[in-house]
C-alpha cells in the first residue's frame, strides 16, 4: 500500500503532472507480444496514465481493464474516460488490489484467460510474490507480463542538479528520506533488480535499464537515444508540481501543515542558486532513469 490510496491524494494533479511513456516503449511491447489480443489488464493503473496509452498506441486489444486499489484513482480514470466520450470504448476501470483478479467473470478468474497484464510504476507497492502468482494464474500460456517504470530524474543539461535531486529524494534530514513508504521506495530506487520472476511461472524474460550515464553520452539526447527514453520538456515550476505528486511529499505535507516554506520551494530555490540563469518559468529537459521487465506466462 502507499500514500496514493489516501482519499485526499490529488489524483487529478497526478494525471496532469506525471510523465507518460514514449511510443518506443509501446513498440517494444507490441513486438514482444505473441498471439491473441482479446483482453489486457493494467494493474495499479492510477488515473489511467498507461491504460489510455495502451488503448491508443497498441490499438489492438478488444478490451483493456485498468485496476487500482485506490477508489480516488479509479474515479479519476473513469472521469477521464467520460471526458473523452466515444474514445477509449474498449477501456474500463475496476477497484481491485493487484494481487486479486476477482473482478473478472467467474468463468475467467484464475482460468488463464488474459492475453496481457501490465504493472506500470506500481509493482514496488505490491506483495510481489502474491502478485506474480495471481498474474500467472490469470495469463494464458504465452501471455505477456510487462512491468515498467522510472526512478530518479536528472536534467541532461544541468548536471549540478543531480546531487540536489538525490538530497531531496533520499536525505533523512533535508529531504523525503524518512517519508517514503518502505520497502516500496527502496525497491523502486533499485529499479526492481531484486524483484525476481519465478522461473516456474514465467519464461523468456527480457529486461532493460536506462541510466543517465548512457543517456548523457549520446549526442542527441533530444531524439530518443535509448529504447525506453523517459523525457519531458517542462518549466521548473511544472517540475515542482511533479514533485508534489510524490507519495513522500504527501506524507511530508501532512506532517508539516505549518511549515514556513514548502520543501519543494526550497528545492527550486537551491536550483536557482546553482544556475542563476534559470527561473521558475524556464523550460528545461528532464529525463528519468527507466526500466522494464517483460516475460511470458508458462
Ligand atoms: C505511482 S502510481 C502509478 C500509476 C500509473 N500506473 C502510472 O503509470 O502512472 C502507483 C499506483 O499503484 C496503486 N497501488 C498501490 N498498491 C496497490 C495494490 N496492492 N494493488 C493495486 N494498486 C496498488 C496506487 O493506488 C497508485 O495508484
């Protein structure tokens, strides 16, 4: 579980300020997937960031169900679907924990009926062993299990911000270090390297990790230098709004209702000290370390 499930979590701000995923990633999934495309489930879907992209960019599944343990997130996802009436007709949403597929019909549940299960930027919050067993019980033989996400951000053209981001994210005194739900956040930091897929349940595992050293070494950082390139051009002010979607920030704010200055304001001020040529309205490129794990159900 995580702070995202709190009823006062701002799911709309989450949808507006979180990054989405690049076409190149959906191309990878498209190429990896084999066989029928009747039903996909996107667990931990939040406000539907990846669910709607799966519908738009894979454009081949008859039905896609997004599920999330948080009613607030599912409500947000449903209202986005309603705002786009006539679009995304194949998409629906259910409140459900990722470790259960009880929202499926009785003939489908635990009966290897799904063609694909995705878990995007969320599997670190799950009981992972329970989740992979439930996924294997519900995926058809050869069905795709696709997990992906992103962790620490960096600004390719402003390397002095790296250490400020690390301090904000992990420092126990001056950052969010002690405000993260654990072990989830530590699992995310290691980009799921310690979440192992059971070889009795899955085969043909493919993994990718994309780090700042590799991305910065490419000449054309702006043009998708790696297959799963998480990047956005945003103002520093918008980056600050992104920071406010962090579960660690949600906890910090609850514990410091009377703080003189918001912790994210302090962080932006420090960036402006290091790079005085920037302002809150300057547009900068931000990238994220990213990773994926794909596998097929046995
Ligand atoms: C960081 S958000 C990711 C949302 C979305 N997949 C995306 O790519 O932006 C993590 C989501 O996982 C959900 N979550 C956490 N634990 C869960 C669980 N055990 N079962 C289902 N959803 C869960 C949270 O409610 C939250 O919406």
